[in-house]
C-alpha cells in the first residue's frame, strides 16, 4: 500500500500543491523496472495501492488516474482485460478521470477505442519520433491520426517530445529535420482534434551524460527556494502552445500561400484540371507538368486529418462527382463547400501518400495504371498500386 510512507507523503505534498493552484495531475503506475518486462508484477499490491490513491484523491476533480503507463508486456487482449478488471475493482474512480493507455508503449489506441468497456474513459496516447523511422510532415500527420482511431476526441497525448537544446527551429514549415516535422505534425493533430496533452518532459526526465534531458522544455537554475525556469527553445514552446489551441506559434501548416504540383507515382505526371479549367464540373486528369496554374494545388485544412485540395487556377476544390461512393466515379473541380466528397486524407506510404475520400473511404486512382496524358482520375477501392500513390512538391 501507499499509506504512511515517506515517499507517499512527498508525493502528496506535490499533488496537493499543484491541484490547489488549479493544475490537473495525472497519477500513473510505472512498471517495476526493466525486469518486469512491461507487466504488473504483483496485481494484489497494485490494486491495493490504487485503492489507497483513489480513496485519497477520488473526490478531487483535478486528479486523474492512469492504471498503467506503457503496458508493453501485454498483448492487446490481455491488457484490455487487465484494464477492464481495474475499472471493476475501483468503481469509485470516475471513468471520465481515468486514462487507459493504448497498446504497446501506449502508442496505438485503436483496439482500446473499439472496446466498449472503455467507452466512458479517457485514453492515454504516447507518440515519439524514435518509435518509428524518418517521415515527411504529411506522413507523420497521417500516421498519428491513424493510431488515434476514432477516439481522438477523448485521447490525451500524455507523452510526446523532441530535442529542445540543439537550436532546432520548430516554427519552420519547410524544415527537413525529422524532429521538426514530427513536432509540427503532432501539434497539428492535437489542435485539429482539440486534444489535451502533457509535453515530456517539462523538467527532469533522463539526464544522461549532459546533466539534463535534451528533450526538457525548461532549464532550472538557482538553489533552495530561489529558483528560476528558462525556456530552452522558444520555437518549440510556441509550437506546443499552438497544439493546445493558442494562437501563437505559426497557426497554419503548411502555410496558406504554398501551392504544390501533385504527381502520380507510377507515371510521374501531374494532377491537372482539364479545359475549361475555371468551370464547375471540369474534369481532373493526369498530364505532363508544364508549370501552369491549373496543375498547382493548395492543401487547406478541413480538420480531423482531412484536406480540401484547391486549384490555384480556379479556387475550386477537388471533388468526387455527385458524392458518389462507387468505384470509377470521376474526379472534378467544384465550388468549395462542406461536403465530405471534397475532403481527402493523406495516408502515408513511405515517401508517397494515398488520397482517401472522406465520404467513401476510396482512393484517388489513375485508371488501369495508365501513363498517358489526359487520363481522367477516378476514385477506386484502395490497394497497393502505385497508380494510387502521390507525391507533392512546392512550386
């Protein structure tokens, strides 16, 4: 149990001081060292500990409970059973203040999201660049959104972070640095979905050989009660503030003035509006790129990981004709509106991406993988074909 121990009294002092100042505090169990292999070593002691914690803080609306941090030693099914049993064992824990971690290192919420036993809880999500290989900004954004499943509205990003001591510019939307692309994408997904989060770490963390955690947002100086905090990287802090809904820190990504040529992987040819290229209903094809405005597109954020793709020539949106959900429905341009047949998700495939229509779930496709100029684009059931894979290049 945690009662009457020196460390529990110290923890309570920190928790009480924070909540009295209006801070929200998440209390989470971490595995008992590397030897535990990401599992709970003693379920009886674990439940007893939580009973004491909930007895003390269950009535404090600023305290949240996370049964286990990063349950990576369990299969998805086993972890969901453990978590569901925890909820049953602690009925006084308000579900709306309980965070259930995703599978693995809390990095995938889809199975938890789809399990009705957790419909009333919050979900704890971790995402770091080092979990995965290098990606483009678009690929990171798609990858993060996918792992949130359909539960982004109740997900909390309880761990995310990147180096703050090396001078990286997190305000640069054109950066080729993987950490910058990752933090910018993470912040955008959080803002899109109005997610809460805790940057890891604000202070402390793992000092390593340099005496402090290079991800830490703040540097601590002074001694005793005469202490000072300074921000290590202002652009990083601004981007995190942007994630939380603030207006600071470059509120658009990519910038609104950026236009792109969008090329089919299999043919290298560009997405192109057929003549008359300012009319509603003008068909969209692939065509050899010649630098014309009807071959250039702006990606406007439609929220929740979707984009409106707008022609530079006409200001009109890429559109699945008549909001059809059928294979073979043509792509046209049409006056931009709120229809989901004008909203597309960029789903990463290496350095390329698919464009999936929100209303149908189908992909923008060059029929029969043709390489000819003038072939009209369609939507089609998504597959691995390179005629459904696209790249974009700023112009």
